[in-house]
C-alpha cells in the first residue's frame, strides 16, 4: 500500500506550502491517519482551522476534496445515494409501451447503476483517484445518521439492497469536524483518531497572520497576535477565532495602521468581537492595560 506522506515534517512542510500553519500535533495526526488508514475527528472552537485543515491536506497531497456538509435532518439519500426517480419513471413509461417487457425486467433495469445518484460518501468510496473526504460539522446530524457514517467508516463499503455490496476501491483520507454542539457516540470516537485544535499559540497565530494578510509588517502581526491573546484571556461569550484575527489584521492594514494605539484598538474591536458585552470588556481591558499592549516594541 502506498502512503501519501513520508514523515511528519513532510506533512508540516506540505501544509505550509499551501499556507496552512500546522503545529506538531496537527501534522502528526494527519500523518498517522494516512499510515493507519483511520479517519480523523477534529474538534475545537469555531474558526480555528478545522475545515481548512481537510481542504489544505487535499490541496497539498494533490487529492480531490469531497465534502459532506452535515446539517440537522440530513439523511441517507443526501449523504450516501438515492435513486433518480424522475429518470426511473420516464423509463417505466417507455418500457410499458413495449408489450414484451415484464415487470421484473423493468425493475432490474431501473434499479441499476445508471439510475443511481451517488452522494458524497458513496462518491468518495467509489472514486478511482485519491480523495480526501471531509465530513463537516458532524455534530449536527442525528444519532441514526451517525450510525450510518460509522458503518461506512468501519467497512468502507456500502450495501444497496437492489444492487448488492459496493466495496471501496481505495481508502480515502477522512476528516470529520465537530464544533461540539453535542457529544458524539463513543463508537464513532473509537473508530477515529482524535485531534483537538485550539486557538493557536501566539507565535503560530502571528505566522498565520503573516502568511494570510498581504502587506502586513512583522511588527504589526506581532502586536495583533499579542493583543488577541490577551483578549482571549478575558471571560467572554465568544472568543475571537483565527478568522476574526485575520479580519482584524486586514482591517488594520487597510486603514494604514502600522502600530495599534489604544484608540485604534477601541475603534476596530467590533471586527474581533461580536457581542456588545464582550466589546465592553475588551475596551475596559484596553484602557486599563494600555502600556503593555500599545507601547512600541523593538520587535
Ligand atoms: N493553521 C492555520 N493556518 C492558516 N490559516 C488558518 C489556520 N487556522 C485557521 N486559519 C484561517 O481561519 C479560517 C477559518 O478556518 P476554518 O477552517 O473555517 O475554521 P473551523 O472549520 O474550525 O470553524 C480559514 O479560512 C483560514 O484562513
Ligand atoms: Mg468549519
């Protein structure tokens, strides 16, 4: 069996080459997932790069990304496959005109490959080319649907009553993401490698900002990362995510700010935080901690 990645470092470098900054544990789990042919369950707060990780792994390994976006009420027909009823009906009408066609013949005909509409899970399993399967926000599906996922991720096969069992041509690299709105079943967790992605350390967040925000100075990226870290230490309803850090940094660059002073921070904090009460707390923090946040450093 061939592997996608040679070493953990190669994963990290590969991800960096597509602008995803991974730490040791992220790169390590992606490496193991490939070696052990196991799905990865990625959990953590919103906006910390869970979805992006799967996309970036696909990009760096030259695999096709197939995404199943989960939502409440998603069922087998949307996740796995469904029959193309319209096309089946049309065929029945045509064949009924033919006196020789028996019902059994018609049935065999309309429940064949030709009338099957593959959905993401089936598409991933039957693909010939290398695939990364992203099952995004899996915590939104009902428990029964979770069981369906488990079945597919355990056996890498699908049984279709009318057609028989379809086996995987290859084992795709699978990432499931969860924002933890509910506990997932023990069975699903057991099947997966587990990766918790938290807010990045200050240095990694600075690197992410430097990578993703064109024309930002190192000094400003450093200050942004420092201030965001201190804001995350406050008791807030919703902490700023990496996407919000990036939005804030882009805003500052657009405004031509190269060094954030207290007024700049207060004027733009609504990019970072989305609740009135959180904004008030941050403003209080900026006012009381000004020297530490806003002094010019020699970085
Ligand atoms: N480690 C990282 N390296 C580069 N960009 C990142 C990283 N983590 C997060 N981001 C940025 O943050 C954005 C939000 O990430 P996303 O994957 O959508 O979050 P999640 O799925 O965890 O809610 C991404 O589009 C990406 O630009
Ligand atoms: Mg996501």
